[in-house]
C-alpha cells in the first residue's frame, strides 16, 4: 500500500498539467531576466517572503480567534465576518503589492510568461 502511495505521489509530481514546458514553482528563470532585473526581483521576492511569513502568523492568530468565537454560547456573525475580512484584506494587500512591483519590473514578453504561472504567487 505504501509503495502504491509513493508511486501515485511521484507520478502526480511529474504529470503534465497541460503546459508546454516544465516549470518549477516560483522559478523566474523562464523570464530571461537581465542581471539588473534579477537583483531587483530578488529583493522583491525577499520582501514578499517576509510578508508571507508575517501573514501566516497573523492568519494563525485569526484562526485561533475564530476558534475562540466558536466556543462561545452565542456566535456573533459580524465578529466572524470581521476576522475573515481581515485575513482576506491582508492577503490581497501582500499579493497586489508584489504583483505591481513585478509588473513594473518586467517587459511585455516577460509579463506574459510571468502571468502564465500567476497562481504560484497567490497568497493563501
């Protein structure tokens, strides 16, 4: 059974998702950046990662708050909505800031390639 699970996982990693070329997650090498663009992109990605780490900690605290709300005798839907909205707003702000930075850095062709793998940069 374990061998079957390993085989299925390995196969899913190498299975084609309909894209023409193999692409590693968050790999910008296909964009053919100039050395100057690479340095700038590195700084954007470094800041993005810092923000994602802080976001995950924030989200965890908000999830704890949701759990606390659910243990109450009465659940206030507005409080629950505020928590969900705060999580969503923070994720959107991080993602939008990063995407604007990358858009400003890349040329037209690079943007097309970058957009092709946009889901990799979504904040969750």
